[in-house]
C-alpha cells in the first residue's frame, strides 16, 4: 500500500505544481488573481499542452512497448518517426498520393523499419552487454540522420497541408491538426491497451515483459514476440509521423526535437511502464506549454528538464516504476 | 511408461547422480525422496530437460528424452511444477494457466488453451474468474497455481517438485490429496519428488530413496520405511521428519 500512497502523493504534488505554474507568474505579472483566472490565452496554452501530450504519449508508448518486451532502449526511435515523416511527405508532395493513402503507407514503412531494426541489428545483440545495445541503437540514430541527409538534403520541407483551426470559444482557437493528433493518439493508446489485455498475443507480450526466462522455458517463440513488438513499435512511430507531419517541417534532424523528451517521458513514467509513460507525457507537455506561455518556449523545456532531474532524485524508478 | 537406465550426471568432478535406473508404470504415483544433496532434484531436472544427462537413457513411451529442450519434453506429455513458484505476477491466474496450456501443447488453439486452463484451475480449486489476481495468492495458492499450470499442458506424466515446501500441516495434507485426486480423476501418472517423507508416504504407491546420488532403496512405502539403510540415512541427518517411518 505504501507504494500506491506515494503515487497518489506524486499526482497531488504534480497537480499543485501545475496550478502554481499556471497562475503564480500571471498573478505576479498582473498583481491580480481575477485576471489570471480569466486569462483565455493561459487556457489556450493549457489545451495546447494537453494536445501535445497526446502525441508525446503515443511516442513514449511505442518506445515503452519495445523496451518492455525486448529490454533494449531504441535511442533511434525518433529517427524512425523522421523517416516516416519523409515517407509521407514524398508520397504526397512528390508522387501526388492522397494523404489518406500516404499515411497508412508511412505507418507500414515504419513498421517494416521497426521489424528490420530488430531482425538486422538487435536480434544479434540480445545477449550482449546493455551498453553495446545502447551504442548500436545510438549508432542507428546517426545512420538514419546521415542517410536522410544524403537522400533528402538538409532543407526543411513542409507538407503544405493545413487543416486550419476552429474557435472553441470566442477567443480560444484550436488547431485541427493538433486536435486530430490528440484524438488519434488517445484512440491508439486505448487500442493498444485492449490488444495487450484482451488478446492472447497481448497476454503473451505482457508475460514476456515480466519474465523472459520463464517464457523461454515454456517454449514461447521469443523471437516472434520480439519481432511483433518491434513492428508494432515501429508502426506507432509511423502513426506519430502522420500526426507530426501535419504540424512540423521535416528535416533530417527533426527527431532531435522530440527524441530526448520521449526518453524523459519513458524514464519519468518508469521505463517499460506504459501507464506511467502516459501520465508523464501529460505532466511534461503541460510544463512545456505553461513555461512557454509565461516565459519563452525554451523556458518551457527548462522547466520540464528541471522537473525531470528533480524527479530522478526523488523517485529514480519513475512515477509508476517498481523499486528493484 | 517411463524407463530410466544407468543415469549419470557429473558436474565437473562431482558425481551428482550415479548409475540410477528405475521405471514408472502407467497410472502409478512414484515418490522420490532423499536428504538434501542426494541427487533427487538433479534426476528431476534431467527428466524435465533442464539438465542433459552425462550418460544413460530416459525413455518416455518408448521415445528417448535425454538431451531434449524442456518445452519439447512438455509437448511430449510430461508436465512439471517448479519447487519455487514463479508465475507472471501481473497477469491474472487464468492468464497464467492459459499461457502454460498454450505453450505446453502442440497444435492447440487459443480457445482450447483457455478451456484447458479453466479445467485445470477447477481441478486444483483456484478461481477461474478472469479478474482473479495472481498477486492475491499465498504460498499454498501459488503451489496450486504451479500444479494448474502443469495440468493445463494436458500431461500424461506429471513431475511434482517439492510440492510441500513452505506449507503448513493441513495445507500439506491437501496438497498430497490433490496429487492423489489428479491420478484418480485424470489417470495422470505422477513422479513426486520430496524432501519430507511424512505425508508423501500416505499417497504414493512406490517410493525410491536416494542418497549421495545412488539409489539405496525402492519398494512400497512400508518396505522402504523399514529398510535399515533408509533408517540409517534418515536418522543420520537431523533435518528429516522421521515420524512417517513410524506411521507407515
């Protein structure tokens, strides 16, 4: 019970921090609580934080799934998203493929990349020291970046598709692409949850993430479960690519803008713990959004990283992680 | 059903099992006892495929088992329990049994695996409710789950490893009766490895006693209990419950 109590406390503290960060700077600036509470742009920032959290949750979900099952951290995960974004961009902008076809094709592409990363690289390193596995996936990060630079150049490319925005109230405008990203990400999180809890394959995947030794002794085709998880993880990266390509320019280093934050989310939530990652995604995205609103966008990241570092001292195993 | 001949196992210079031969008949319960370090667990592990024998043969229904992978042996119809239960704690009881049933049989559909799991859980008296949590089980419950997992693989021969360890007296009686019931209702042959003689003697048809890797006695429980060599071995060690010898 002690552990659950700690979690509840952490959530209460996070909520308290959230309220402080939301209102205190505004009160200091304006000297008036009433204004801070009725500040529509503050609420717009909060909503945008929530919407960003959905995509970050999706990214951390894929990484957590792979880590939970295969026990290898894919440093190059965000670069797979980048390749997916390029795939969609080229299919749509160069070859004129409609987005509704280009996007599933992008997901398929990244699922294949995920499969290949496991089959060609990780599978051979399963018995190696963890540091070698990290170096290998870290090497893949530079490999993917260099390949993208060679193949596509360093230009920033934009899909040129805008879904526009709609007014939530008189003053608050919500971007359609962000809302779509949030809804798709949330649906996908729910779908993955159902897959993991209601299907036999999902049960097997949860089992192997708990005790791979026993599953091997039971004769489970370990390699197959690894490949399936890697392909699903890759596919989730592709789905994130679909959502991000609508909002951001594509360039070979785009992965660096959300790769590190994805790792932070996974570690903050407890590596391999999908529920923890889900919660952590929203905590960090709100910190970024609110910090960015009150100060500068960069300050948002400063707050998020500072919170992360502080949490690593308080709770190194992550919000939902188990002490080992 | 099972014929073991001239089985040897050496670990480096240490001979854990030395020239042990025995056989098990269809439908019988064979008890395998001996003090710590007598080689009974080593024999158990060779039967289950965890260790390959150094020499000798293990034939199950005429087919050689020595050197096969553990899960291949399970597929052939030999289920095993683990001395120290190690379930997937964050999966439900039913899911644990269903995974065992699915991976423990060849050519089994997922539906059949769920059914086998439910049947096995009913047999040992655990809840078949899909929401029943594994983490709610105590020592006795975990031992029952071990048994259910082995039964879900639809074995013809069941290897039970120290099913009584960590249980109190009434739980031991229940566990012993359970093995008797499994044999009676399912016709499953049982090899029961145990450190404690007491309750085992009540249920088994035949007992084999090991000491220092050698078979020192074999026969009905009463024959074995009165065998001077067995008495010597068991009185010579101070951890053994010798009450059973007097009971039998």
